[in-house]
C-alpha cells in the first residue's frame, strides 16, 4: 500500500528558512515524525509547563494529534512546523502558529524544543522566523504568546523576539497534568508594526 503524506501545513504556504533553521511540515503519516512528536510531548520539562487537552501517552495518540493538526492546517486554523537544522535536517523541536483568525488578523504561537537541542537559541531563532512568516505570509497583525507563570525561560524567549509582556491572566492555564486545576499565565504579544528584533547569532 503506498505511503500517503498528511502534512500539517497547507500546501500553498511556504516553509520558512533562516537563522540556521528550516521550519518544515510535520507528516502525520510518518512513523519517525510521530515518534519524535511523542518524545517531545512526554518530555518532563514540556509536561511541567504544558497540559494538552488530550493527555495521551502512546504512539497512537501522537498520530492522532498530528492528524488533528493536519486537519486544522487544511482548514486554515493553524500551521504546525517541525523545527529542523538548516544543514542536517535534524529535528530540533516544534513551533505552532495556532488559533489563526484571518478576519481579526490574529494568532497564538507556541513551541517546544527537544532536550538535546536546548541551550542553542533554537526556540528564539524559530520564533523570530515564524513570526516574520506569519506577518508576511498570512498578513497577520497581532501574535500572542502565553506561558505559565514562573516559566522564566519562555519569558526570556518572548522578550528576545519582541513579544512585549502585557500582563498576567488569572487561572488561564491548566495545572500540570490536570484538567481540574488552573494556574496563572503571562501574556506577551507582538504586532506587525513593532520593530523586528536583530537577527540572532547562529553558532
């Protein structure tokens, strides 16, 4: 039976390149992509700060999650990027442009980086690249970034990428691993009219 690719990025949209990275489509039909997705979601650091709506923990769940993202991409509601090294193609993490509203020219961004790729500015470089893409390719005006209160690393990434801190949202996120408890979140945002931060040092 021939392999059928279910990409999580609409085929009419480009895959951003720059800052030593290539933001590629996730392929929901790829075992390797599903395994990488699962490893990222099960990473303890990810689970400390993020609580997906579905708390799956196996390969079947990972495939289901990627298929859902592929459907959202086809419907123009999100774009899910596999962050890869621009030279080797090695997968480094994920960046999503989510909850896209073209009428409001608004979307929310989120990201995670695999443990072995941390400490190299991957999230910063990927967010800068995806932000430019969202403003130019999608014509958006505002990008929002939310993270759990206390997640100082994510705060620093947001600020380096020009996402200004706009306040604390009370009880805006699930507690880690729970859907029956809530915690505060920081809201950051960047506008298309804001100055673009300088390009990062690519090592």
